[in-house]
C-alpha cells in the first residue's frame, strides 16, 4: 500500500471511530507452489506470500466491544460485545476478526475490545487466502496492542482456530502459516506436523521466469461439505493403514499401502496425498540445485493428481492448466483448496504475455467468465507498518 493509501486508511479510521488508530498492520494472501491438501495430513507445503494483503488500522478499546469496518464493503461498522462472542454469533466477513478475538480469549489471552478498519486487495473466494490474511492481521495487531508477545506460529494457530472453531471451516494451517511466516523473495518449505520451516530463495525474475496467477473467478468456500469430506477420507485412509496421519506413509511404500485399502475413493485420496508430499520434496531438491525450470512437470503432475485422484479441480482450472501448457508454459497447476479459485503458471518471462492471452482466449472460446491474470511476486509476511 502506498504512503498515501495508508494515510487515507488512517484518516478513514479517525472519521469512523473519532480518533487516530494506535497502529497499522498488514498480512498477505498467498499462492501455494506445491503441496496441496497435505497440511491436514501433517504433510509438506510450499507457499509464497503475494503482494495482495489485508491491511488494518487498529486501536484498543477498554469497554469489551469490538468494532470492525471494511473499506471495500463500507457498511456501518459491525459492533460486537465480546461477552456475547460465541461461534456463529457473527456472520459475513466480520466473523474472521471476531473469530480471532474469540480464539485469543479461548487460548486464555486477556484481550479486550478494539476498533478495526480493514482494507484488503486479496481477491475473495479466489483460493488466495483472503480469510487467512484477515485472521493473521487481526491476531498480530491484537498481540502487539495487548502485549501478548505471540510468535509467528502462535499467530497462525490462532487464525486456524478462528477458522475451524468460529467460522466453521475445517481447514489446515497452510494459509495462516503462509501469511504469518513467508518472506520477501522466498518460498516457505513447511512441515505442517511440527511447523519446522526453511525459507527457499525464489527469485524468478533473476532466472528470466515468471509465476502467473490465473484467477478463474469461480468462487469457492471451505465451510461447505466438499473440503470436509476430503479431509474425512484422508482420516479414514490413515485409520485403515494404522498411522497417525497420511504423512507417515513413505512414498516407497505407497503401493503396498494402497493394496490394504478397500474403498476405491479412499485409495485415490491417499494416493494423492502421498504422491503430493513426495512432489514437494522433489521440488525442494530441484530448487536447492538451482533447477527452477525443471519443477514445471511436477506442477502439472500435481494438478493431474488433484484433478483425478483428489477430485478438487473444476473445468475452468483444468482449462487454465491445459491452455497454458499448450501455449508453452513450463508447468501449471491449481493452487489452494480448489473447487474454483486460481491456478499458477510457470513461464519464461518473454512468453508471459502470449501465454496469458492464450489462457484468456481459451476461456472466451469455452464461454467462461474472463480470468484475472497477474504475476505472483514473493512478498513479505505479516508485519506492522510505519504510520507517517
Ligand atoms: C485451503 C485450506 F485452507 C488449507 O488449509 C489447505 O488445506 C488448502 O486448501 C489445500 O492445500 O486453502
């Protein structure tokens, strides 16, 4: 956000709430390079933060009231009495910041009221973690304002608790960890079992490459049943195999494991998770070896696995992948939870425009809504911004 935009946001806060904010915080959305639907299986993921972020001006209140306002929606602030804060008590976008306050209090933190004025340019329902950005920016601001001293992983866990326990979406911790922990110029290699992590340099411009995001504009949601059913199938697979989580099935033992699962659908779900964890490891090895271009085929392999084994793609995502591959992309896959949302496309810098156009043309021919296409630039994670 530019200095002028920040000043305008702070001025908006003062107009809404009658005094200047105590501070401004921001938290990004993300794309996930590889490692999809692995996080709730204790597996590996590899997100990078986007420049698109939720930015909030925030002040403390002493009366146990939370007020939240969205610059984009611009209806009067939602006013929430924290004494009445229970899952389901707040609907719409305000459930995310309210859920974070609920989760903080559930975890025993002494958080009173606050006024929030939020601006977000993370596309909503596009699989780019607009909700995690809102959760993490709220958790970070309140941690600092109330002196809670929460670390990055704590912020992510609070955001996930808000999403699971308050909003009611049974998601893993990928999105919140990405928003809290990613770093500018890096992809984050994360083990979701113990949250151990490594920042992997991901400077595509220096390689003459680009990562495009194709937002299909097909909206998705995780509070509906399909995401939860995938998770339940994975848990059924782990139970059938007698392991704590599918992460505990080594790739070398996949065939033997599959032979022990009776249900064909569960077998497919397990195959996706085990092969996807293996793909993350192969991508990491290639990036460590400086062979960025060579990750392309693994992205496509991941997409096919998500499409056929995990069944979370949709015609628009498949078309984005197929059209970009036909136009010469190095690789492409859906990113995020699926059922709509966005694809990522790895391209040579000098082909980016032509490949973007080929995807847009293919969408037009198929009669789909025009996609929004932009470049993913690995950006910083959540942080406080200076107020000038
Ligand atoms: C969504 C969820 F929120 C994440 O936790 C993760 O499971 C992802 O889908 C799929 O990898 O973004």
